[in-house]
C-alpha cells in the first residue's frame, strides 16, 4: 500500500476545451449545433444510425487531432506525490495520452467501438465506424459512449475512490449530468475539495472555488497541495 495521499480528480468537458474540443453547454458548445435527441440517445440510434455514427466519427477525428493540455499534464505529473485516480465524464483519451495511469471513464471512450448486443469493445485505431461494421456476434458496431438514459460505467469504483479521497479536485464540469455529478457527495467531510471552472455558478457545499482556465489553474493548484515529506 502506498502512503501517498489520495487525490481524486473529477473532470468534465471544460478540461479539454483548451485542447480544442468543444464542450456541450458553453456558447459555441456542441448542443447549439445538434439536438441531443438527434445524436445522443438510444432512440436516435434506432431512428438514424447513420447520423449518429457520423456525429461521433467527427468527434473522434477531433480527438485524434487534439493534444493534452497543461491541466491533463499536471494531473499526470501529480502521480509523483499522490495516489491519483481520475474520474472523467469525458469520452476523449487526453488523460491517458498525458500519462495518467488510473482513469475511470464513466461515460465511455470514443476511441473504442462496442457491440450493440453485448459489452465487447474494440479499439478503433485510426478508423471510423460505418454502417455495416459488425462485431463477431454479427451486430452493428456503435460508439462506446453512454447516451442519455443509458447506464454509466465504473460508478462503484469511482464512488469508492472518492470516499477515500484526501483531496478531491473537480475540473471543467457544469455538474449537471447525473449520476456522475452526484459523485462529489461521496467525498469525506474532512477531504479538501476544490472546483476549477470557467463559470462558478454550480458550486457544491464545502468546495473552494477557482474561477478561470483549467490549463492555467490546474498546475498551480496541484503544486500548492502539501506533499508528504
Ligand atoms: P459541460 O459542457 O456541461 O460543462 C463544461 C464546463 O466546463 C462548464 O461549466 C464551463 O464553464 C467549463 N469550462 C469550459 N471551458 C473551460 C476552461 N477552459 N477551463 C475551465 N472550465 C471550463 O460538460 P460536462 O459537465 O462534462 O457534461 C457534459 C457531458 O458531455 C459529459 O458527460 C461528457 O460525456 C460529454 N462531453 C465530453 C467531451 C469530451 O470528451 N471532451 C466534450 C463534450 C461533451
């Protein structure tokens, strides 16, 4: 067992904004261009799978082009001094590409495809998913992302990690998508809790707020956390 303090970082779309990936709810966010009902629900998948695949193929191409920013990097670097668990609502792989070793993707991972009849997932490498691409069991492949109304992943592991946190740092999320947003309630009362966000309109009780850019603030805040000597 490590005697490093436990740091859990809960991230949302805002941490990847400075890597060039659109958030959903900001001005210019993705939902201004697309209706959630057209692209991110099981009903949309039933009704217009081609549009849904194209939407996520486009997002996946953007993810491949994007690079981790200073916030992703600082979280990875913190593994030198903390036992770090990243719980992310993001479907991009920028935490992994920055070097983080424990990342729980509660809403899935866009670089993977999934069977539409079972939980088997497949690495897409540089490929898109097309209509007619099948899993070995013969069903159409779909993006490995959680759509509205579907079960989220890793909630038990995420809740457990947060319940043991000495530090909980929440970055770039409107905390409006449940059940992921409710994970903040799992933190022990005595844990140090902080939120880095461009807007500070949804601050859970007991959180210190740092309003501004994730890429600028995350390295500074993590540096300031006391290290064990
Ligand atoms: P959200 O769009 O609801 O909220 C993003 C938050 O980030 C906002 O509160 C905004 O003020 C803040 N923000 C924007 N730019 C910032 C910056 N540079 N620095 C700090 N904060 C910044 O996103 P959410 O809370 O993650 O929920 C939306 C859902 O959308 C998630 O569940 C996720 O699955 C999905 N999503 C993922 C990606 C991705 O993987 N990169 C992108 C868009 C949406």
